[in-house]
C-alpha cells in the first residue's frame, strides 16, 4: 500500500490573479497539481485591492463616506470582472450564468459588512490599528473566496478556509506575532475536514484568542503559507509571483539582474532583513523548524525554475551574491560629551528606539559606547528623535550629550551570500568599487556571520552604485559562470 502523499502548499501573489488570463492559469495549475498530491492554496488580495481599501480608510477618517464607498465599489467591480471573465473561459450556457450570478451575490454579501464598518469610521473620523486590520482583511478574504469558487467551477472539490480560524496571534495589530503552539493545534483540529479537498486560505490574516482580526505585516501572506506548511508537514512550499525567483538585485535598478538558483534559509533571512521587496522575515522560521524547502518562481511555468531555499543551499563556490537596497532611510546620531566618565549612551539610545517601536536597520557605536549612529526608516525619524531626547533629557540639560543629529536621504546597500565569510577582501572590493565611482560611504557594518556587508550611501547614488557593484561582483547574466570572489 502506497503512503499518502504529503501536502504541497501553493501561494499566489496578488498579481498572479490580477487578470482573467492569469487567474485561469492559476486555476489550471492548481487543478493539475491536485491530481498528484494534496494541495493547500494561500491567496493574496487581488492586484491593488489593499491599496484601494487603505485609501477608503483615509476617506472615511475625513468623514467622506461617499468616496470610501466608491472605493469599495471599485474593488467589487474589479474582482467581479476578473471572476466573471474567468468563468466565461471555464464554463458555458446556463451553468455559466448561474455561476456568475452566484459570484456576484457572494461579493456583495462579503462586502456589506465592510461598507457598514467604513460608515462607522466616517462617523468617528478615526480608525484604530485594529479597525484597519479588519478593513484590510476583506481584500484577502474576498480573493480567496473567488479562487475557491473558480476551482469549484472547474469541477475541483475546493473548500474556502478562513485562515483566521487557525492562525492564532497576539494583539499587536498590523504586525501580529503568531502563537505557534495554538496555531498548530487549530490546524490539527480542522485538518480532518480538509482531507481529499483543495483548501483555499487568505494570506496575511490572523485572530487573537478573543476573536479580533489581525494582520501579520508586509508580505505576511508568504508567512501564512509557511506556517500552514509546517502545520501540515508539507513536502514543499511554492510561491508564485511576478518575478522569476530571488534576484541578484532589484530588477528596477539593475536590468540584467537574474534569479539565484539556490539559497540557504539563513541567506534568505538575511536578504529579507535588508529589503522590503522580497518576503516577510518570519517566512523562514517555520521552514527552518521543519526543514521544508521553499521555491519562489514566476507565475508562468514557462519562465525558469525559480529559486529553491532550503537548509543546504548551493554547493557552488561561484554562487551569485545578492544585493539588497533599502531606500528612504535616515541616520540619527548621538555623541557623549562628558568623556571623563562612562556613558553607555549607545545602549540607552538603542533601548529607547526599541521601546518606542522604531525599526533600526543598522547601528554603529564607538568604543565604550560613547557615541552611536542608527539607520532608521525616514518615515520614523521624528518618532526616533523624540524617543532619544526623552531618554537623555537630564544629560542634555547638563550639556553632557550633544544635540541629536539627524541626516536624511540615504539608501542602505547590502551584499548577501554565505560564501563571503569564506573569502578574503570582499569588503575591500565593495568599498573600492564605490570609492572608485566617487560614492561617499556614510556608515558601514558587517554581520557576525559574515553573510552580509552593509553600507549607507546617498539616495541619489542608489541606481548607479547598485549597477556598478552588481557588475563588479561578476553578477551579470553573461558572467554568471565566472568566480565571484
């Protein structure tokens, strides 16, 4: 007797379902995959639906319910249009008309509570983080319901499963932390109902123990997929998106960037930490714990094999190095003046930033902690400055600490590859390349593992610096067979 095949978890980005043609490809791919293995599907919000709802919240907070409601109409029309045209490809005759009517009614039913919620926001002229999470959840849930309906129209036994029913989180709205033990127990309880069916789950969403909707943060849908994979003991997670894998650089900056064939979990985690363009940093945690491989590939099966991320990565000594660029950053610095006695100002500054919820991308401190520079998101500079000044107000009143210095308009450029830690002069080559171009390096840092080297440069130099570093490390597609170090 053959053992029961393990699950494959398929995650589709919003652009993968943005048109009827791409949606049809997704439905066909899922149906074919489900013939050979149990499949669980995680679906992101369609296209720009989340942005449309965020704008609707802004309208409602300004007491403009009419405009907020029009945004809901826009999202409903977009989803219905894609769903209807896809149904026309899948069915014909009376059955098609019934399916289209059913989908239209379903969309209206799902969005009615959203309209009431936005009306309430317009009366209060205020939306809390908890309210915003609930509003955003409608885009994720709606697209997953549509995908489940389209699979059913393709004669697949599909079941919509609200991921809030099994993803248990704390109450940190917009960036909720997952309670793994409770989440695993919920999946174990629900899984018998899923046997033999294609389950379709919205990404990004969770729920507190007292039933309040949460979201997991940017790219949280990928995290949903890997959490589900771990709970189901899946054999693989496949994320389909509009790029061909994890690229050697941002294709918007480097036209000849190309997919890296293999990465280790830790290399991928390092990249996620230094870029907002890849995936949620927590995506790797369930995979590291379970050893499940992750493949990131283009939604078109005809475009390459993508990037495989697992425990071993590549055994090639000429493996490409990825360049992560984090733009719109700022540097905030503090210097201790009373040099005759210890200050430990660095620890105090970083603690103040942590307590206030400011993201610190990189930090440098002088010997003995008497000065510190932190790289933070430019949007959080005012919050960071206020937190530091509050923490050091007594010392500042005595003149023992210099005024907080703020410098805006920077990019954090980072090289990431495990092989760098086994190769001398990588940092020298990076800085020589930038120096040879006349690019000023404002701050530098290297991880203890030597998997990454970061430097701060002026935002105006981002494009040409990234392109030249990409070329310098032999990462053009035509040079991909050359030694990189």
